[in-house]
């Protein structure tokens, strides 16, 4: 059996297994999804029940019929979910008895809720309809009749009836009904309080209230009795059934899901196991054949790479794809083996020739030939390469020998040369051109250096003289700057003292402003106290006025009493006198207080003027301090700048003295440079190169007298003495390092 057929069988088996697994997984997922939807429907039933309870509570709290419509809508949604749940459970063969019971209880709950709504409508959804409206009309007629009778006792009893009515409405307690009945029956027996109209109104009031109480009892005075009690029991049933149904369905669904998962896993395991077994068998058979083929190829490759010297034919016994490839490979192995042996001999001879080329011997040639066209062409090219290399290298060596003998007139011919040999010849010619250019430049530089050294010698003399003059001028400048520095330092200290006094004045002004502010506050407090005294005086004045009035009334009464009221008249007259004196004293105190208030306001005005003056003084002092600070800062910066100038001049003085010494040394260097320039010119004239005779020395008439060594030494001694004198005149300046250019940074 061929490998292709084996692979087709393996692929078909794998595809069949995958189809079976896919169908099984699809069925399992469908079953699990159906069972899961049943659990979801039970959860939705729980949510729908909560919505029904919310509609019930909203209606009981607000008495609005829109919650009846919402209840009906939610009941329809609940019934639809129950129908879907029954369908899913039937499809999965699960008992639906609990679902049927839940459905019946929901119908019962629906009927009780609608009965409750009908009863509430009978009682009245608002205070203006139903039994509420009738009771309200009756009680209003009773109240109006009681008010018209203007009998406070009747009106009080009616209000007590209203109180018992309201207590019952709020607390739903029958004891308030009993009290109401007792009071109304007692009132109906009071013919002295009631007329026929009010009595009729009162009878209607009692009848409507009792009817309302009976309706409330039927509805349920609390959630445990009446229609509310029945609805509560029904709700408890739905909750119990819902919990029970949820638990049972959840257990059944989970068992069904687990069973479906186990079946799917077992079938999947069996299918995968069969696919793996067949895959291993077929793969092992194919792998064994390929390993043999691979082993034979690796042996052949080792032979090609010269790792082994013999190669065995591949196994071609089986009539499959590997056997056919092995036969073809064996035929090519024999052909390649014969060709390799022939090429190997040619390559060995070529290696020997190239080894001689590596050592620099280009006379040896390749003598062994091969039937391989590439190797044959290679040997021919190697032989030609040896001949050409030998000829070109000989020419280049001749030119280099002439260069070594200081003859740079000849060049290597470039005709017929390519690539590296051309680059080598170009490099040798470039070397000759470069050396020629260097020799020309050397001779030019020698002539130029010779001329420049003479000019340098004259310039150093001038530099030496100017340096001595500059040193004397800088010494005088340093002394003048020292005196300016002292004056600026004194000014800076004086300005700092002025700033200190200005700050003290500012503190004193601030303190005065605070005291003036406190004075103003005290004046405001005095004004407040004076105002309070004024108010008290006004009260005293009013008391005196009232006392005067009372004394007048007392005098009138005493006069009316005749002889018996004479003593009381004397007392009234004295009280009147005291009231007059109190009024006069209050008036005098009021005048004194008003004068004190005027004085306090005047003092407050003066204190405000003082505060404004202190504010103006503070502003002026602050501006003065700011100006003094600016002057102080400018003085400090000026002092710093003058010190830097002083340091820079001293540094420049020292550098000038050093320049004088360097000028003497430069004279010696100029003399030595002239000697070196002459030697360079003489050396260039000894060599042969193009352009040698076109370079001539300059004929400028420059004095080239070279100072003697004794004169240079005496000049240096004089410079050192002058430098010592300058440094001794101002010893407080420290020597400055020449590497730091402080003058330039300043």
C-alpha cells in the first residue's frame, strides 16, 4: 500500500470522527441550552412575581387604577413564561405537576387582587367617591348644622365624633368605632341639643360610617384578615411553590446537564482514541520508511562533505513512493561518485598550485585536467592568473626600487590592468605623486619658514618693548582702581545703615497704625454703649410719662371719692412730682449722652485721619526702603564689578610680564627655526622630483641678525627685575593661573 493511500485513509477517518464529534457536541449543546433556558424561565417567574407584588403594594399605597392595568400586563407575561416553561419541561421529559399548581395559584391570586380592587373602589379611591364620598357629605352637613345652631356643646361633640372617625381611619382599630357609636347614640338622645334636620344628618352620618367600617372589615383591617389576608395566604403559596419548583427543576436540569456532558465526553474520548490509534499505526509505518530514506541521504551527504569515504545504496525493495525515490537516488549516487573522484584529483592539484601562489611563487601551473567544464575553465584561469601576476608584480617592484633610490620621476604603466592589480599600480603611482607633492611642499615650506623666521625675529623685538610699557600702565591703573574700590565699599556700608533706619521707621509707623485702629474700635464701642444709654433714657422718659398719666388718673379718682380720697390725692400729687423730676433728669442725661456721642464721633474721625496718615507714611517709607534696596543692590554689583576689574588688571599685568619673557624666548625660537628651514631646503635639493627647480628663495631685504646668547640672557634678567618691582608694589594680589582667562569672562 502506498503512502498516499495510507494518508487518505487517515484523513478520511479523522474527518469522520470530527463529524461525529460535531454532531454529538451540537446535540449536547442544544440539550444544555434548552435545560438552561428552563432555569432562566424560573428566574423570570420569580422576577414577575416581584413585579406583581410591587403593583399590589403601589395600589394599596396610592389607590390608583393604573396599577391594575400594570398588574394585568405582568400577569399575562407571567402566564406566557409559565407556558414556555411547560413546553421546555415536556420536551426534556420532566414532570410539570408543580408548574400546574403554580399556575392555579396565580389565577387565584389574580382573582383575589381584582376583588380587592373592586372593594377598594366601593370604599372609595379618593375622599370624594364611594363610601368615603358619602361619609364626607354627611359629616359636612352635620358640621354645618352644628355651626349654624351656634351651640358650642353640640359642635364640641361633633368634633369628638370626627376625632373617633379619623382615629379609626388611621389605626383601623374597632375600639374607635365603639366610642363613635356610644357618642352618636348619646347625642341622638339629646333632644335639647338637636333639631330635626341635624338629627337626620346625624343618622345618615352614623349609617355611612358603619357602612364604611363594614367595608373596611371585609377588605381587611390589617394584612392578616379579610381580602388582604386571603391575598397574603395566596402569595405565600406562590412563594413556596416557586421555591419548590425552582429547587426540583434545578436538580433535574443539573442532572440532565451532567448526564449530557458525561455522554459527550465518553463518545468524544472513544472517537479521539480511535483516531489516535490509527494515526500512530500509519504514522509509524510512514516514519520508518522515511527514516531509512533519511539515513541513506545523510550517509550520501557525509560522503559529499568528505566525512566518510564510502557510500551505500538506499533500500529500494518496497514499491511505494519512498522505494521509487530510493531507486532514482541510487542511480544518481553512482554517477556523482565517479564525477567526485575525478574532480577531487583536479581540486587537489589546484590546491597545491594555489598554495605556491600564497607563498609568492607564481611560476607553477595546474597540470591535471577534469571532464567538469567548470573545473577545466578554473584551472585555465588559474594558470593565466599566475602568468599575469608574475609580470605585473615584477614591473611594480622595479618602480619601487627607483623610489627607494630617491628617484620619483617614473610611474607604473596602467594599460591592460584591472581591479586589484590596477588598484595596486594606481596606489604605487599615487604614492610617487604624493611623495613628489610632499617634497615640493617641504621645499616651499622651508623657503616660507626661512622668510617668516626673519619677520618673527623683528616682531618679537617690538613685542618685548610694548610689553614693558603695558606693564607700567597696568600698574598705575591697578592703584587707581584700588582707591575706587575703597570708596564704593564705604558707600555700600552707608546705604545698608540707611536701609536699617528706614526699616525701623516702617515698624514704628505700622505700630502707630495699629494703635490708631484700636482707638477707632474703642470709639465704636463707646458709641454702642452711648446708644444703649440713649435707649434706656428713652424708656425712663416713657415711664415718667406713663407715671404722670397714672398720677392724673389717681388725682381724678381721689377727687371723685371726695373726703375719703384726700390722702390718696396727696400721694398722687407726690407721684406726679416724682415723674416730672424723672423726666427732667432723663432729659439732662440725654443731653450729656448726646454731647458724649458727638465727642466720640469726633475722636473716631481724628483716629481715621491718623490711620490714613499712617497708611500714607507706610507707603512712602516702603517706597524709600525699595529705593534704598535698589541703590544698595546696585552698589554691591558695582563693588563686585570693580573688584573683578581689579583682579582682571592684576591678571593682565602678570600676563604682560609673562609676555615679555615669552617674547625673548620667541627670539631664540625664530633663530632655531631659520636654521631648520635651511636644512629642509638643502635636503629637498638632494632628491629628484618634478617642480624642484621652479621653487626659489625670497630676496626680501630683512635684517636677519641673530642675537647672541649673552644678549638674550641679559634681556631676560632685566625683565625679571622689572617684574619683581611691579609685584612688590602690590603684594596683596595673588598670582593668577594663566589657564583661566578672567579678563575675557569679565
